[in-house]
């Protein structure tokens, strides 16, 4: 079975730079408060109209296709990871397929938030290894800015997130010493509500520790998809228990990284570059110290883009290569932790 290799990469971030000072105009916060807790200095926001999760994914995809030295017609499968699709349904995979003009190609959507890219990569890896496809486009793209609560009420979440997209082309490797060595996926739905957006949805408060009367009284034939009570209770915005998420992240990230290394007979000293999902600079710094990595062995760019969830790893990979910090032949470790809860790692001979 041939390994799969990352043959091309691309990224796209919107032109609109939003600083912490810009957010201070809309909520009670400070630049110091945001940087101390998240490491974010600025982020990018997509244009309100005309720029979508899919259009950003398309821009990153075209760059990855060109970088791989293929044409878009060579792409034979698409996997699209996002938590904020253009529509509730259908997913962004088919919208990207349409944008690229690839009628008839299969398209798959992955909804694993911060771990979405690694989960998507794992699916593509299996298709390549079994010979099902030869050029798979894997995309992570997010337009968070359209659904955040830009008030003091929502500041703990809204200051963290930004928009952007990253993409890779996965191909069979002709070199047995190159490619994805292994991928390790985990989840635990206990505590899923610690980081979630509850509405719109069909939950009716079933899993919430403190139920909220979000639905107006209706009979079976008049249930509301969204109500004024949901809006008033801020349930249409993301909710997060930051301490709960961080406590798990700093435990599970080193664990899943070591799991991947052990599976391949490797150790921390073999890592040339670690790329985490860019959820919080403090988490990244803790993991770096825990593993004893130098500043040159971990790539952090959350200060520029905020948390772009499924897009953050491919964006960081692209920039690490551009900055000369990630080179062909390096041992690359990807790791992520996020809502769900889900966590994952991938060990790659880049």
C-alpha cells in the first residue's frame, strides 16, 4: 500500500484586518486582556457579502492545485472541513465542486470543528492508500465573523475567532520514506456542551445542564426552527466554557502526539515541526514546554489570524513552508483538540 503525500498547499485569508482595538469599540475589553488570554493581536474578517466559506475554500484550493503541478480536472475527490458552512444544507463540498467546475466528482463534508482538517486528512489518506483516488483536494475553511456576538456578553468567544481557508492536494507517494505515516483520531461526547452553538437545532434543551426556555409554545405542527427567545438568550451564538476546554486540551494534546510517535517508533526528539490547531497561544505554549520543543520546532500564527478552526492547520503549514521552517524530508506532527470533544494527531514525513 502506497503512502499518501502532501503534494501541494494553498491558503487564503480575507483582506480585512480587525485588531483588538477595533473590537474594543464594540465590547468592554482591552488589547492586554485579549493577548494575555488568547495570544491574538488581530484577525481577518471576510467581506459581509460575496465572500463565503466556499469562496475562500475555492481560492485556497486553486493555489494548492497549482502548487501540486496539476490541473483542477485532475482532482478526483473533494473533502471539505468546516463548522460554518454557507448553508445549513447542502454542505460546502458540493459548492466547492461547482465553483471548480468539476461536475460528477465526489464531495464529502466533515464537521469536526478544530479537528476537522486532521479528520478530513485521515479519510483522504485511506482513499489514497487503497488506490481509490489519485488526487484528493482536502480543504478547511471558516467564516466565523458572520455568526459571532460582538457585544460584551459574547467577548470571551468573539475575540478569539477569525476567517480564512487552507487546502492541500494529497497524492500517492512514489517514495516510501515520504508521506503520512499514521493518523490517530479520538472523541468524547461527554462535556460536548462546553463548546457549542445550540441553536438553530433540534435539541430542546435535552443535554443542557441549565435548560433555557428557548422555544415558544407550539403544537407538533408548529415547532419553530428559531425563535425570539433563542435570540434573546444568545443561543444563536457560540457558547464556551474556556477553562473546561483548556484543561482537556493540555492533557490530551501531548498524549495524542506521543501516541503517534510511539506508533512509528519515534520520539519527541525526532520532530522537526509541530503544527497545532491555532485555538489559543497559551495552550500551544504549554504543549511546547511539556514536550521540550524549541521555538523553531513549533509554528504559531494565531497572533495574526485568530482561531480559524478547521482552516488553522493548513494555513499554518503553508506559512511554515513559506517561512522556511518546514522543509521536504522533515518529520511533521499535526495535532488538534476542540469541540466535540475531538482530538487527533498525524505523523507525516513531509
